[in-house]
């Protein structure tokens, strides 16, 4: 089906739409506004657009633009093919005749006329509707004669208007002409007069509106599409039926303004509207009516229907879930509702009705949930209640689902799926022992269905199968079916509707069970009700089986073993039905109750769509599975019912085949079955018109597919061959190359192992190099301590004016530089191992940078380099690690001065905006080649072009970058190499985000014990303490450092030295010194172990411990404090700092001792206990205070 819209041309195959629109090239539509369509006798599609006439080429899926008399004529209003195959084109500028073979204009007529309608009548005359009247064209001797019919107000037999919109002819050769604003006319040939039919309210025989858009003759009736709806005219009876949109009726027109009408080959009528899309009218009638609850109307009290029965007056009693009992009067169509009334014991016992049964005395028995059984007396209008349980709790949870009387005066009542038997006397019930009359009845048999056949035999179905009861004999018929419902056909066969086994037929004559519908092709998991439509035995038509299921209503034809599914698309109230809710009345009407009301119908009036629809292949989508890329979709330009073989590569073995069944009647019910021979073992059923296969192995396959229309009528099978080629390595000529391939693979595997080993070796060497740097740096720190401590003493003793003072200062400067390099190596190692954490402090960057700037001023003067610090504000606050960030700036400034010649310039500049702060160090030195920019920040990289000035180790910028990134910032370079005519320039820019304004709450801070300007001291350290009564225990494995500390402290303290932690612990127990100074890394026992043992021993836990070490990380500090250290000092250190820490600890200890002694003395004066108590208390108290300190 092709649909023309104002937004393009649409192709519809019953499932998919494909849209064609105007494009940039001439092979697309002339315009998106489609005004007319024609599918001619040679299967050519002609398209009239606002931009001209187009012809579709299915072989190339393109459009050809047709010229009319050498020009492009737009606004094509009508297209028509006459009986000789000529194409007539009605435009806004006249009528054109085309030769279909050449697409060339033969003649043109009516220039400047607007042609909206063209029609050739049965006599061969061509009628043309224009904006100036109706023209009749007849041909004689190759010449056209034109007769014009126009409106004349003084002539009643003239046409009603000159603006003609549509022309059609009925089966009685009456010509019908629609006008733009004056209704419709029919032309009587014998009189030559026109009879007008309009929309005037006074007219009994009138149209729904005078603006006629389209006229179509269908089955000798005239269908008229107007601006305000659809009118259907019976030309014999001269009767008109009109149809409009009704919001309360979902089956009415979607919108009143009709644009076009069309009847297809399957007799479907398509109605195109302006704003409501397309409407369809099916030729196949499925006259289902529904009984449902309606607001503010006399109707069903609840849509959930659970049981039905017909009385002798042909009235229908309907049980509902929550709405009580309903009586439908068949004569009046009125409902009477009976519900529970708490204050009326003669009312219905419960509104939750489960079953309705009418006994032979016409009493209405109602099984309920929570109310037992109620019996309605139609004469008195009252209910009698039978609760069946004495326990109130059991009554409320009980459910009575079936009631039936057999011919042995037994009344069977199924409560909670268990059978109970009573003897009925009128409306009274007398309990009857089931075991007495039916001793062989299976105990605890779960009952779902009870049925009495034409021979008065009782059939009971349940989860465990089927039982037959004749008099007092119980026979087990089936144990493999979970039975939901039972019915009997005209031949006495019993039909079983099951939960999981489909439809089962049991023949009492042969005793054979035939599972006729085990594979119902509609995925119905449960058959809930069965009714029999009696066949016509004169025509030898057998009975048909109607079933309510959880997918709709299914009709089964036993003769052909075919199924027909009906759903809400056919007019059902709903697709989900209730068990035990079905009825066949005395007039042959069938009723099925469900969750949306009742569906009622006469099975004789339900028609079937027996039209065999064609099935076409519409496209194939192939995907390359291994590369996981979509190769593309091939949509067949000319959808076909057969295809040549399709050959695919081995990596194109995942594909989807699209097909379509061209049945447009209730397309949602179309089903398909397909099979790929060579792969599928059974047919696949689906409602999706596509089949997908993945990862098919190489080989030849045949794809076969068939489709069933809405009523299960199958199309012929269609098939085509698919060939999947093997991969190259499985072809016959590929085997000769296998040895080479395997050898190559072996070579590359060995090479990859070799390269992996080299890479691992390189990484190992890198780690060894870093470990070596780290270890040697620790050793250098120790030896730097031995150099710096006596050096400080010499510098402090020397007069600044002496000749040796500059030399000593130069030695001190280079020692400091060496310490800086060692620190960089250690920092670099920490960052390499992700072991470094920042000590963030909110900092005003302006004075911070000024101090760094001041430290380079003297250097700038000595090298004759202009040095500037530029800033726009006096304060910029960020949280940074001052020590680490200083390394970045000093490194950048040091490089700037190093590579800038005398007379050059170095600039330190800081800027800020709302988001970030940028610090730039720039110079006009020789510059750096752009080829090196990406490598500058690599470990150990140095620019080879800078010659002897490359005195570093290639870690400065790498360390700087890592420190900046730890600050969540970036560092970039911009440089221009100097030339003989131009000076170079280099700028490094550090960008920090202002989010760093928030320092981490858990940042630890420690005081660095290295001082750039140590205080001058003498040969010995003064402690400001009289005498040398304090003892220091020194644990150090380096003899030189041991001697240096002894020389420095021996004047003020008694110093005892040992070489390892074990000796120190033993000496501490022996001497109980006042303070202990210990190295961390020592043989036998480390300083950390020593500290831990001292602090956990009651005899030594009060002694302060100072740890000396070259390990400077935060984790090292924390480890020392965790083991009880009081002070943690990093090597190299200043003697002054060590002396002050010793002095402060001893002062604190002495002050606590004095204060504690005074408090203890006062306590002893007031204590009434003897002295022994004080002597015992004193040492314990001192231990406690010392350990806390």
C-alpha cells in the first residue's frame, strides 16, 4: 500500500512503513506534497506532487521526473489510466495526455483550467471535472469532441456547481459528480439532466456536507467523502447513511474531514482523512457484541464475569466478582442487580459470585466466595443461604465454584476445589456422605470442572485428570491432563480444555484420547471454557469447537484441524477470560465472560477471511560478527516472493531476513512460520515478520517461510538459498600455507615472550635504579649530617670578615644543594610509588611568591638578568603544600636563569579568574625546540642541545609535573627557539583550580628540622641546666655520628653510647637514663622495635625517646609515633634543633616531677593511712604519668 501525504510518500507492507521524500538529486521526489497516485495496468506507480509528475522505478528504487510539453508542470491534481493504457494528467494548468511507453506528452487540453477529476465511463466517454464545469470528451476519427455542462441557476436540471471535484459511475450506469460546494449530482443519460443531492437540513434525502472530496462506487453503492464525514448512497432505494467521528465509539471515523477513498484488491476500503490518518473498513464481518458495565446506564454491575445461566424465560443470570448477581431480561434488555445487604438475611450472601446454576425447579443457585451458597426463589424474590461450614473463619475463606445435580438425586457442590454431595429438597440441602455412595471416588481430588452429558453421565475434571461417574461407579479416564472445562459435541465426544495440554478429545465409544490442540499456534497456556457450534449435517459440516483462553477466543475446525483466533481486534470485550464463565443459550448464541465483560455472538455470523495473501521478502540485514560492524541493510527495491541465492562471506554469518504478508485485515493477527533447512530442526512460529540467525557455520541453507492471515489461512511457502562461504583457512589451497603460518606464529610467540622478558627486565632495572637512588639517598643523608654539623660549628665560630668565611659558606651552599638533590630523589621515588601525600595549608600566594622571588634577586644581579614579579592583587588564597610547591617554582626559576644569557629577562607572574589561578615563569633565553616539548616532563630526559649547561639529572621537570598534578593542576610549556635574527622565549604555566581552597581535614603537619640559617652556637650545647646530672643514652651504629653527638652534648650531659637496639634496651634497664636518642635503622634491633619495647616495659615507659632517621615520609613519621616516640627528627639535622628538643623534654619531665612531688606531699599530710601505703602508691603514680607523657 502506498500513501501520499503532505510530508512525502509512504510504502506500507502491513508491518513497516518506508518514507520517500524529496532529496538533493533528481532521482528523488519532485516535492513532498503528494496530491495524487496512480498504479497503472503495467504495475507502474505514478505520483502527482506539488512540484510535478514523477514515476517510480522499482528496479533502482528511484523516481523519474516527467516533463509535460517540455516543461515541469506542478500541482498535479488527478491521474487516470483509460482502457487503452493512456495516462491522463489533470493539473492546475490544464489536462495532458501521455503515451505510457515514451512518457511524452501527446496532447494537452483546457489550458488555464484546473483539472481535479477524470473518469472514463462504460461507453468510452471521458469525463473531465474542471473549475469551470464538467466536460465530456468523445473521440471520432482521431479527433476529440468536447461537450461542456455548466451550472445555470435558471435551469433546475443543470449541474449544481461548476467546480467539479470527483466523478464515479455506479452499476446502473448512472454518473455521479461531486462538487466543491454544492453537494453531489447524478446524471441521467436518457434526459441529459442532473439531479442534485445536497446537505440542506430540509431535505430528507441529503448528504452530510456539500463539500465533496471523493466519490467511490463500491458494490453498487456510492461512497461520498466530504468535509464533515462519510455518506453512503443506495442509488436504487435513494437512501443515505452517514458516518462521523464519535468520541464514545472507538470504531467510528478518526476524523470527519475526508480527503480520499480507495478500495484494494482484498475489498478493504481505505479512508484517508486530513488530520486523523487512515481508516479501514474490513470486508469480513465478525459480529461480536459486548455486555459491559457503563456509567450512568442500566448495565452490567461489574465487568468481571464469573458465571452465567439461562432460565426457562430465556433470561440470562450473570454472576460477577464484586457486583453480585445480575439478571438480563432478553426482551427488554434491562438489568436487575441483586447484591448483599448486611441488614437483610434474605439478600445475596456475598457479592463475590463464583457460579450460577439453575435446577430443574428453576431455583437460581449462586456459589460465592465467603458466603457459601445462596438460592434465589423467583416467586418470592428472596434468597436462602447455605453456609456449608459451621466455622465462621472457614466460611469467609471458602469458595464455591460449581453446583450441579445428577440423575441420582445428588447435588454436587464444589467448595475450595473439593467435592461435597447433598440431597436437595426444594431449596433445602441435606448432607450426603460421598464415601457411602461412591466409595471408589478418589480422596482429595482437586476439581476444576463438573459436567453432565446427554446420557446423564457425570464427568469431573481436575488437576489430576478426568473422572466419569455412572450411577455409583467411578472410572478414571485420564491422568495426564489438568482439566479446566468440559463439553460434548453432537457425536457424543467429550472435549477437555486443559491448562497445559491444549484441547483434548475423548471418544466414549473407542475410549481413545486425542490431543487435537496440544500445539495451539497462539501461545494460549490455558483453555478456560468450551462451547460447541453444531455443524450442518446436510452439508456434511462437522461441529466447531469454540474456546475461551487467556489470549482470546479460538475456533477449532476438527475436520481440517485448523485454528482461528479472535481478539479485541475483532470486537471482543477483552482477550483474558474467566474459568467457568461460558454459556450457550437456547437460540444458539454463545457467551464468554472475562475480565472486561461478556462477549456475545452468533457463531453462524462470524465470517472468515479465506483470501490467500501474498508473502514477499522485503529486506536482509547482514552483520559482520567477528568485526562487530554492521555491513548494511539491503531492502529489496522490488519486494518479491522469490529470491535468487544469497552468498555471504564467513564473517557475514549473522543476518536478519525481513518479510511481509500483504494481508491488511487486522494485521496484528498475522503470524509466520519459518525454517532454515540445514540449521533448524523444527519450524519457528512468530508474529514478527523477521527471522534472525547468528554465527551460522559455513554451508548451504534453504530459508523457507509462510504466513497466515488474521483467520489462520496460510500463504504458499516461499524460499531461497543462502550460501555462507568458508573462511580462507578452510579452502583447499590454504592448507599448503599452514606450515609457514604455524612457523610464523611460533616465531612471533617466541618473540613476544622475548619482548615481554625485555620489558619486564627494563621495568625491573627501572625499579632497581629507583631503589638504588632511594637507598643511596638515605646513606647520603646520614653522611651529610656528619658534614653539616661540624660545618655549622666552624661557620658559627668564624668571623664573617675572616678569609675562610666565604670558603666555608660556599661549602655550606653546595652541601645544601646536595641535600636538595637528595630530597628531590626521595620525593621522586615517593611519587613514583604513589606514596606521597600533600600537606595542604591555606596560603596567600602573593607573599609566598615574593619570598621565592627575593631568593633569586641576588642571582639575577650577579648574572645581569632583569627579574620581575608581576601580580594584579595583593592576596590570592589557595590550599597548597608550601614545601612541595616551592620545589616546582624554584626548579622553573632555576632553569630560566640557567638558560638565559646576560642582559636577558625572567618574569614571574600570577593571575586569577573565577575558576583558576595561573603562575607563569617566562624568559627570553634560547628557547626549546617544539620536538622536545612532549618529552620534557619524562623521567631523566634532558635536551641534548644545551651542552654544558645540562648539569642536572633530568628529574626536575618530571618531579615538578607530578607535584603540580598532585595539586590537581596542570603544567604546560610554550617556547620559541632563538634564531640569529630573533630572540627565543620560553614560558612554563602552572594552572591550579580554585577547588583546592578546601584543604583535606586529615592532613598531618610536621616541622622540618632543617634550617637554612642556623643559630650560631659554640663547641658545646648549653641546656640552661645547672650541672650534668642528666644522663643521655645514645643508640647509633655510625661511629662518626656517635662521636659528634658525644662531643656536642658531653659538656652538659652524661652521654652513654651503644651500637644497636638490643644493647640500648639492656642499658636502659640498667641505667634508667633521663632521655634516649636512637637511630631507626640499626643491626640486631631497629630503633622502632627499641622504642616499642621501652614504652611497653613499666620500668622504662616513662623515659622520653627521640628517633633520628634518614626516612622522611609521612608514613615513616606515623610509624615512629605509633611505636611511642616523643620526637621524630629527619637527617640531616641541626645540633641546635636536637639540643632544644632534648632540653625541652628534660625541662618538662623535671617540672612534672616537682609538681607531682608537691601534690603527693600534700596528700600525705591529710592521709590517715600508714606510710607503707604512700610508698606503694608513689612509684605506680609516676609510671602512669610517664607513660601518658
